[in-house]
C-alpha cells in the first residue's frame, strides 16, 4: 500500500505486520459463537477479562464458520504500546497526544462513491435473501450473550436540521434479519440527544454503522462531554491525529454520512419512540460482557434500529470486534478520558498535573492515576484539587490515585509502593459520597449500600493521596543509584 494512501484499517495492519509479535493470523476454522472470543481470551485480551489472559498480538481469523470470504479481526488496540505504534506516538504520552488533537481538530471531507471502498458492494434490505445475521460475522463473546454483537461499530448521525453531526460507539445486538437492538446509555451520548429531536417530531433517525476502521477513529469517537460538546464531530480528532481529513461519503439509501474507507457500512434508521427487549431471542438475562469484567444485564428496552442496506469492500471485508472487558476497551475509553482530564486540569491548574493514566484495573473508565508536580509549599493541597477536577471532567470516574513525579504511573508496583510508603489511610484517603457513576458497576446497587445508594449508578468515590508533603520531600528521596547511559552495552 502506498505511503500516500489515506489511513484506514488495512494501512494500519500493513504497518504493524512489520513489527514482530504484534500481528497473527490463522486459517483454522473458528466458530464466531463464543469460540472466537474464547480463543482470544487466552492469546491477547488482557484488561479485566477472567484469568488466565495476557497482552498479546492482534489476531485475524481468516476462516469464520458460516461466513466464507469474510474475516474477523480482534484485539488491534488491546495493547497500549501497540496503540502508540499505530498512532506514531510515545505510548506513555497518548493522553497528551489526544488532548492536542481534540483542541486542533481537522474536519472530515466528503468524497464521491467511486472514492469510497466501503461502498464497492451493496446489499439492500429489500432483497429476498437479505439477512444481516448471515452476512455480517458478528461474534458472541460468551454462550450467555443475547446474540451476535457489533462491538466496534461507529454510529454516525446528525441533528434534524443537519447542522450538527456526531459519532459514538454503542453495544448493538443482531435481533433478526433486518433489526438491531442498540443500547444508548442515558445522558452524555450525542447520538441520543439527536434521537430525542427526531422522536419529538416522530420521525426515524437516519444513521450509518461503520465497522473496520483506523484506530484513530475508534479511539477519537469515545470522547465525551465536556471535552467534546454537542455538535463536535469526533472524526475531527482522528483527522488531527493523522494530519489528514477523514473521508466520508453519502449513504446509498439513507440521508446520513458513512466513513468512506470503512470495511463495512450498515445504513439504517433508529425508529422513534420504539423499544424492544435486548435478549428477546435468548431470555438469558444477559447482554454481553462489559468493561468492569462482569456480564452486562440485558436491557428490557433498547432502541430499535431497522436496516436499509449493507455495503462493504469487495476484497475479503474485515469485521472488527472486541471483547467487552479487554485491554482494547481500556485503550478506546481510557486514553480519551486521560485527554479529557488533562484538558480540564491544564486550564484550571496549569503545570500541576504532568501525566494521567486510566489503568486496566478500572476498565479505562473507573480509575485514574495522576502524576503531580509541586513547585513550592504553596502547592500543597493542589493535588487534591486536581482529583476533584478529574471527577468533574468525567462522572464515571470512581477512584483517583495521586503520585509524585518520581513514580512511574504505568508500573503498578511503583504505584502501590507509593501507597505503602507515602500514604497514611487516616489522613491521605478521601471518600466522597452520593455521586453519579457508571451503572455497569455491580457494586452501585441500592441493596449493596441502602444508606448511601438511592438508585443504580450512584457511588462513593475515592481519592488516595500518595504525594509527599512538600516540606518533607527530603525524607522521601529514593535510593540514588548511579546513572549509566551505556548500560545496554553490557547486554551485547
């Protein structure tokens, strides 16, 4: 592929194939119903997936049972170091890179159908033999899932007047031959805000669901308010990360834009004021595994999406998928959250937070580690102000750990060393009660703590302040080993 070819999933794969240990493909037949995720769980899922698991290569399954000619890719972003390689950034500073991108956006550019590989093949939902369940190799993560799920589909929609547009990622289950159940989490998702406009006039909302994308798009799409307000199209973030505009194209059957270099585009409409049971086909009570590491509860009333057409590339189109609690979710949700926190603290207390890491233990959403810089005694307490700012920037955040500049926030041993040697629970632990958090955390149920949790999605929040009091810095100096710039010479 030419260096001048615009970025898409295939260009990214060509690049990482050149790096040993980062890509693996197999021609061995795999069943997409639980087996595919079950295999990758061992190979490279990581995150909060049930052990044993590990960080490993992204994996392409070339022989998917029941889907000749279609391939499934999983785990492309299930390694922070691999994400850094993909985005041509230092993996430890991806939050800063995303913050820079979101503040210097590049608008997407419209191209014609003949410039859109995603529309090379067109299947109409009115075709006699159309069935999305036989066309799209969407896996199930476990045998309890409500059905095959689209887990890496970027939903692209616009306001009723067409002046504002947005992209978001939702869990979407294939319910029947032309119907998708889409869970739109209440509050914060702009596709949901646009849908309310359509429901107010009782009209269906046209959308596209784009699958198989450059990770710059899937990571950028997970920004949330207040960093990206209503009407901020996150495709602009991907444009800035690549320093080239994302190419978009008009749908063939709906008044909505699709991502021109996707592998697949589902053209559809969200029906107004219409809901359905998410697990209507299984009645298992479960949806799919979610980022905290538990099976998500099936929602009794998800939005109903009716498919109008499916388009895809001619040559072995790739279905991109992920495991809900995997390290891939951490990359997609956590890195933009780091950027959002940095964005806010840089404006409120510039220079005091040097780096932020949303660790896998929190699924990318529930926990952040903040590295604090104190200039003098007057900065004492600024670290706790930073924690409060982080909570205000991202309501789903539950735990903040504060550390000094000499601590590697990407090394759990170093972070926990801080909590063991620079922390006293009676003075350095702060608990904030009665705040909103993420409804997928199973500890946030009224029966867990009736006195403090009035309804699901409320939580107490925790700050662990592992920073050294400024006037005691000299009592917490780490052992001063000699700097040896040539240390690698001794490994030759």
